[in-house]
């Protein structure tokens, strides 16, 4: 939506820049599903118990949080 709105404007004097960001944790939040994804197995069925368990685990400590910023990417340079 942002890109299409920027392209619709006649005046492109303002540059549109995207900054890639990654957020990583010491503990993988999707820990029990991740090995299944790596093995190519199908998704685990959702249930009330799984949803309840996930709500409880939200409060758990995930360790250190690492935020990394990539190099800014200009839409004008890309186009």
C-alpha cells in the first residue's frame, strides 16, 4: 500500500526508504513446531489446549532479544 501510494504521487521529491529489521531471541518461541517444519512434516492441528498453552508461554522469559538493522533500501534506486 505504501509503495502504490508513493507511485501514484506526481511529485517524487520525497524518497521512500525501507530499513530491513530482524528480531531474534535466545529461545525460539515456536520451539515445538520448528523441528517439524525442518523435517517437512505437516502442521500440528490447533486445539483449545494448544491455544491455552501458548497464552501461558507468552509470559515466559525468551532470553536476550537481538534487534539488527540492515542497510537502508531506496525505492527510487530500485526503480
